C-alpha cells in the first residue's frame, strides 16, 4: 500500500468512526461541550461547560448515569442563559452516585415547541423503583406531564403514576416518580402526557394482586379547566364476568395529571381489570358499573354511581335472581355524593347460595311520594323470607309495607307488615317472614304510607 493510499484509507476510517460514534455535541445550537464528574458524599457531581455560538438564550444539558451493565439508572437536566459567544457553566448532582459507572452529558434540543421527552431512567432504591426523566420545552412556558408505567417480568403493567411540572420556555424539567412495587418491577416505560384534550383522557392503567386484594392504579391527563375527574375500575374473573367494581375521584388542575389508586377487595376472584373514565356531565346521576361475587356464602354486590349534578343522596338497589331468573332477594343502599364526584356501593345479599345473578338499579328519588322499588321472596328454614326496598323522595317519614302470601289457587294464606322511617332522598330495606312457606307459591308486597 502506497503512502498516499494509506493516508486516504486512514482518513476514510476516521470519518466512519466519527459518523457512527454517539453524539455528545449539537453544533447547530452549541459547541465545545465539555464535562467531568466526581463522587462527593455518595453523590455524583457532574460539571459541564458549553459555548454558545448563537444569540443569547437558555441552553439546556441532560445528564444520564449508567450502571456497570450499561443500564440508565438516573437522569437529570439543567439549563442556563448563555450570552452570544460566551460559555455557560452547569452542575448536576446525581443521587445514585455510588451506582453510576458512567455518565453521559448531551445538549438539549429546545427546537420542539410541543415539548420532548429527552431521557428516562429507573433504579431500585430502598424497596421503591425511582423513575427519573427529563423533558425539553421549546414552546411557551407551561405545565408538562409525564407518566411512568412499571411492568413485571412477564411484561404485565403492575403500577402506574404521573407527575407534572411547569417548564418555562426554552428550559428543561426534571422529574422523579416513586413506584411503590419496586422489587416486583422488571421494566419501566415513561411517556409524555398529552394535555391537549380539554375533556380529560385516561392515560394508563395497571393492577397487581397484593395480600389477597387487587391494587389498581391509573393516570388521567386533564387538558381542560381544573375540575373533579372520576375513574372506576371493574375487576373481572377468568370468564370475563364483572365480580367487583369501585370508583375514585380527584381534583385535577388545568394541564396537569392525576394519579389514582383503587383497592378491590376480592382479589382471589379477579383475573383482569379494566379502568374507565367517569362521565360527570349527567346532572341526574348515572349508574356507571355494577358487579357481584360469592363471598362466604353471601352474594356481595358492588356498584359505582357518577353524580354530575348538585351534591345529594343517591340510592341504588340490588336484586338477586335464581337460575330461572326469579327474584329471591333484594336490598338497597344510599350515599351522599357531592357534585362531580363518584359514589361506591356495597350491598350484601344473604341468600348467596340461591343467587345465580344480580342486577343493580338506580333509585328514583325525584318523586316526593314514596315508591316500592323492588321485592323478592324465597323459602328459608320453613318460612317464606320476603325482602323489599322502598324509595323516599319526599320528607322523612314512616313508610310501611305489607307482604301477602298466596297458595297455588291464589288464596291469601299468610300476611305480615313492617314499618321503617326513611329520611328524605334515601331508600329503606324490609325483611319479613311468612309462615307456611311450603304452601306459598306467590307473594305480593304493597306500600303503605301515613
């Protein structure tokens, strides 16, 4: 090989090496980025200097710390205003200093007016998964949110949380999110929140079995005015049947994210979970979800109601049916739900072994006159157990019911009455026992008011 050919080959090789090497500089926005690091008091102190060849402006840098295996375990950003032709000085303190084997510093790209997720990293610290991220904001100063999702070794999402921070124009923001299920998390994904939606958006959801219960987490992004936003979770069994439901609401300011945590009690029966955004626009209230499952010989019925109107008592009633679709037991419950919030209901039907399915209905409490909502009957220990629910939309008063049992020929052979005080806008429950259960084929319940 001639000397000229050798020189040309070396020059070409150097060009290729430069082309495929990871960039540490952005010559379009800044040049001469130099940095060094040292461990001080268990932390890694990163010092950097950067020359600005353009107009005076804020210029950001991002530091990413890697462990001995090359995994990103921590990231932070910093910005400083650098006049034209001058050099800015940066100092970034990394908390995972003892674990960081290598650090990389790069200039931030502040050309994106909508914001950009620059870097993310995660590390297990004291049983928690500490997730860090840096976002660059090339647009107007505003709140920008990020969402962290933790996955187990099988790739299942088991925990999610969100965080937002105000980032001025042409600056960078640093985020730190703690995921509680640290040791169970094998991988983490970090996303930039979409805060452009004025109606709110369910960003992420996850669930995990914890001590016989199911812990559900979710993140909602609110691109509209600050307001209460509700979510509800539905836990399903292996066949896809809803076995438990519960809701939660939280006030989320404009352009921020909200994190939710819901505990479903019947974890052993739950194999999958779905989270939904509540509709709080309905001024009359709405039954969002219902579910039921057998627990210790009883049927536990759960429900969620969304209230988009003024705060008030809202009632529901559950009806349990046998395998032929006959009502065997009913019970109601009411709770006060403030405006734009969700309410949770838990109704226990004692005749669980006889109940094959259950339905939940929203009580009508707009009627000032009392109303019989539901009734059911079933033989229990030689007597006919009659249950009933009444709704009272008027002033609180004593409300009575009468149950009459009929034989196969339609003859009344047993009768019993009961009375209970039902406050305004609440529901009342009744339980009566009729003798001669073996001869009773039908029961009729009527309402009596003062």
